[in-house]
């Protein structure tokens, strides 16, 4: 009886929260650090592969939720360059799981109904051939879709991303395709993963599950350049719920409102300063006349 009452309360709260966030600005690009699969499995006395499998099911739900509420870009941190330090068994299991999910996306009619473009960012030279084949398959079948973008970071590191962009630009300069004068922030942004001209855009909101409050070398250029909001939450990734996603968006919207208020305050102070310089003691008189 208690569980039923709690579920009813939870569903009502979720509907109210969703209605509230839909009445304001939805972040264009959300990036997620899906942390806690192994710790979740450990708490249950299960294998790490079990935790990764349950986490992959949650990932599918999050893609649906983001599409439903109007997010246009979703970037998922599936496998970092540091993850290669894990055991060979776990790395192979992760690559097999990721491969199965790409094949499922390829054959799932919802992928095409959503017109979802799937792209992989990271150093694909480090991935096994069978996974690269599946990536090619899903990328080519969705490359013309523009309504929703799913970016999956595999063998990805943020510093590595910037280094490869700088190297690519250096090659273009040395070959005469670019001049040094053309190198600026926008050009570097354009040469980040996945390829020149089609790079991942700036991030509005980063979500990290599992309780750690750090971004782990994830999209540093795209995140810092846009001064994105961050949302750290305690649930492990397999425990992540739609209400957690809605709460993260509420944090983003509150931050946007604070920045707008701060901007208005600064503009008001500048205007008052200019008035004082121009009219001196008559400023108060002018203000009273305008009211």
C-alpha cells in the first residue's frame, strides 16, 4: 500500500516538474557522464557486466526522454581513453555491448522515425574492427537526419580531442590550405571530433551520475567555452530516472535566469553611470520625469 501511494505521488510530482520545465527554455545540448555501473553491480553482489547491461538499458530510456522534451543534441560518455586501463575482459565486454546497441539502433524503426543522426567521437583507431564496422553502418544510415543528434564518445579524451584538432590545423597551415591569421577559436571548434566542419557544438548542460563532482576530461572545449551548467547527482547510472533528468534541466533553467538577471543589473548600472556623467545632478530629476 505504501509503495502504491509513493508511486502515485512520484508520478504526480514528475508530471508537475515536467510541465514546469517545458514552460521555459530547454537546453539545446546535454552531455552525460554515465558513472556508477560497476558500483551499482557491486552493491548487488553481481558482475560488472551486469551493471553495464542495466546501465545500457537506462541509456536507451534517456535517449527517449531527451527527444520527448525537445533536446536537440545528446552526447554520451560511453568509453574514455582511461577506460583502456581496465581488464581486457571488461573492455571486450563493453565493446561487445556497445556494438549490440549500435546494431539495435540501426534496426530500430524509432531511430528513423525520430530522424536521429548518430555519430561517434573519439579515436576510432583504438577500436576493434567489428565495432568500427557497426559504427560505419549506423553513421551512414543516419547521416542525413537533422532533427535529433546522438553523439557517442568512445575512446574519447578531451585533451586528446584538442590535440588532434591543433595537429589537423597545423597540417592545413603547412600545406597552404589555411593561413595563421585564420586560426581562431571558431576554427579550432570546427576541427574537433567527429570531423572538420561537423564537430560537436557547445554544451549547455553536463550531467554526471554516481556522486563524483568532476567532469573527467569530457568535452572541455565545448563546455568551458559556453560556461555550461553542471548537475551532479548521487544515483548510479542504472538508477537514473526521468525525474533526475528533469531536475538537471531545472538547474540549467535557474542558472539561465540568474545570468539574465545579472546581465540586466549590469546594463542598468552602466546606463545610470552614463546618465550621471552626462546630466550630473539632474539625473534624479530625469528619472522622476520618466516614471
